[in-house]
C-alpha cells in the first residue's frame, strides 16, 4: 500500500448527481473527484480575484500596463 498523501483526505460525500454532471460539463472534467477538486479550485480563485479587485493600484495606468507588456530588449 502506498503512503497516504498528507495534502489529501479521503471522505464520503452525498452529492447531487445532476449537479456533479452539470459542474463536470462546465469545468470539462470527467471523474467526480476531478470535478470536485476543479470546483473547489474555482471557488478559491474567484475569492482571490474578488479580494484583488478590492485593492487600489493608483500606479497601474494604461501607459504603465503597456510598458509592462512591451517586449524587453536584451541588454
């Protein structure tokens, strides 16, 4: 038997199968575990984006963004 991954937890869940199928279709996943992991990752990412959106970045102007996106010259 392989040692358990300390970052994973085996558990039993009662899931709405229709909801899992719909989530899998939206996320492009196949297996239930993959779907649940992808859904959890999406929730965390959404929260992080919302937190970031609440910050004010006064120096992040359109000109500053264009400069950051411009190719850099080797020097």
